[in-house]
């Protein structure tokens, strides 16, 4: 690994040098349903969270710092349909965000050299929280499942 690791997706480390990222967007859907009421404004009832999406964006300079192998590994995990654990923070204050599925990866390869290899690769990874399929809704369930 090269330098600090501020975030990991499964076994893929986003590092300070190499496979880094420069932006993260998060979108949480928590809709309210309208309930029709006669002769007044509709009332609303909270229906609970329906989805959480995270988009990670970054730029690779593979020739100078590497990182393309990690991006290719994330694409392979997406093609295999494997949910991955998203963790951020430091060794002393890490945050487990839970399991996420990879919804898509986009790349924009530019500054192509004489061998046909890109010197710059801008990427975006779209994730969606993997819903709890069991009866209970425990934040720690994915961790407990690892230990049987």
C-alpha cells in the first residue's frame, strides 16, 4: 500500500497515492407517502428508507502511480455480482458503512500515449446499499455473518 488508506471497498484500498479518489457523493432516499384527507391538505406518513447510493469519483495516473489493477478488480467484482463492505476513516476512527453492490463503473481514458495506453483515467463508481434480506434489521448482521 502507498500511504494512508482513507477508504476501502471490500479488499480494494483507496490510497493517498495510486488508487485514490477525489470525491464522494451520497444520496439517501427516505420518502413520505401522501394520504388524502377531505377538505384539507394531504397528510404524510413516513414509509422508511428505501435506498442509499454512494458515488466515488477519482482520477488515475497509472503510468506514474498505478491503480488501474484495483479499478479492474472492482469491475471484476461488479461482473461477479459480489456485495462488498464499504469502510472509511482511519485506524483509530474507522466507520463501517455496510455492504454495497456495485451498480456501475464508468471510465474516461485520455492522453493516450504512443503504445495506446491512457496516461489519465477518470473514473466513477456507483454503489447501492445491499438491503437486509433476513428477518431482523441489524447494522452488525453482516459482521456477525462473517464469523458464522
